[in-house]
């Protein structure tokens, strides 16, 4: 995940984690992202994705939920930031 400041054109890598990001959504406080990630960037890995959060200040990627035999998609954080619907 890369972040780009559209006003200045400056950019930076938001995470160095070895994970492929499929989908993402901003957390309500704008300090992080809710991500759907997998270990590999292959079509088959879509079926083993998990939900994670990324702290933009530290770059820490935290696994929040990984179902068995189900897909994770369309992360939608609640307005209070306490939960993420998938």
C-alpha cells in the first residue's frame, strides 16, 4: 500500500509487510486502513484472505479475522471505528 499526497505529489510506502492487499477502506479517524490481504498475489489466494488493520503511523499490520473456507471482502468500518463489516 502506497499513500500519495495529491496536493504535493509526495508519496510513501505505508507498509513493508509481506502481504498482498486486495481491498481496503479508510478507518473513520484516518489513522489507518482496514485491509483484505493474503500471503500471495494469486487468484487462488483470494480464498485464504484475512481482514487486517494497518496503522499508518507505525506501519504495523494486525490480523483481525481469518475465516476457514470463506472469503473476506469489501471491508466497511463502522463510523465509530470499533468494528469492520466484511
